[in-house]
C-alpha cells in the first residue's frame, strides 16, 4: 500500500513540476510576444517597491536547498536515517 502511494506521488510531483515549467514557458512567451510583463520585469519592479523581497527569496531558496540536499540519508541507512547502526 505504501509503495503504491509513493509510486503515485512520484507522478504527482513530476506532473506538478512539469506544469510549473510549461506554465512559465507559456506565460513568458506571451509576455515576450505581446510586450507584457515578464517574470524578470515583475521581480525587478517588486524589489523596487519592497526591497526585503530579495532577502526573503534568498532565504526561501537557501532553505529549500538545505532541506532537500544537506545530510540526507534514506530511512534505515544509518544514524541519520533513524535506525541507528
């Protein structure tokens, strides 16, 4: 049961990431062809209006990087994995 759920979640997360990439590409393409607001222009304008957003984005990106990749050990592989050994 758990393995089925994990297998399904792989597809859910993969689909979500693909949706993000595709939606970014579509919205950016529309903005570039129509002369609209691109993500980089939006970010620049937002940081002009509220400078702390630059720091907040950095903290969020750094926090996610640490969460995803620092000292990761699968369950059952050692002291950090939760079973000792």
